[in-house]
C-alpha cells in the first residue's frame, strides 16, 4: 500500500471516528497529540484500527510520541511495521 493511500485512510478514520466528521482542516502534518485530537482512550482505539486495517502488530515500545505526532509519522510507522512483517514472512523471503 502506498504511503499516500495510508495517509488518506488515516485521515478518514480520524475525521470520522475521532472528530465525528468535523472539518478542522486535518492535514498530514496536523499535530495530533499537541492539539489533543488523540488522547489516551483514543490512542487505544487508534492502535486497534491500525492493527486491524493494515494487518500490522503495533508493539508497546512503538506507541510513543514520535510515531503518533502527526499523520505522516503514523503512516511511516505503518510502512515500517508492514515492511518488518513482510521481511519476517518465510514466503516473501523465499520469493526474494
């Protein structure tokens, strides 16, 4: 999945599920934590969304400010976790 597609899906989730459809001008660089868009309860829901939607495991040590600062950071985390998942997949290794 392309980073731009990941960004669109993240933006859609935040807009619909967290902001209840309110248009606050959410951009890839909007500070999610600093602006209080994501709080501790929403973080748990957001991580569950990431795991379900993108089929990645988000380990506790990755749930830090640097990975959830803004949508760009979250998208980069999803790409990183997807890459790790694929690199650990024996089928992918065999095909490489």
